[in-house]
């Protein structure tokens, strides 16, 4: 998996980043940023926070927060 910083066609916010899996599939795409340094800073923040992240399922009336419960 890797993070890529990309130059967009947006005239005032020309940078964004994406997460790409080893097979080349794009997993996630960020918003656009005015400065490349801002995109890099957000990548670093995501990397730091990922280990503490939980999943919040908002698709059910009783929302679930925590590890994903997989069906058997």
C-alpha cells in the first residue's frame, strides 16, 4: 500500500492524495489542498491516527463503533 500525492486540474487547489493498494486499486482519495505541504501533512496525520482508528457503522438504527464484526 502506498500514498500518492497527485496534481489535480483544480486551479486554486491543485493537490490531493490517494491511498493505492499493492494491486494498483485506489482505496481512498482526499479532498483538494491549496499547498502540497498541506497534503503531505494530512497524509502524515492519517498514518499516525490509523492505528487508533475504529469503524463506525452508521447504516443501522443502532450504530456500532469498534472493530468490524464479520459474519461467519
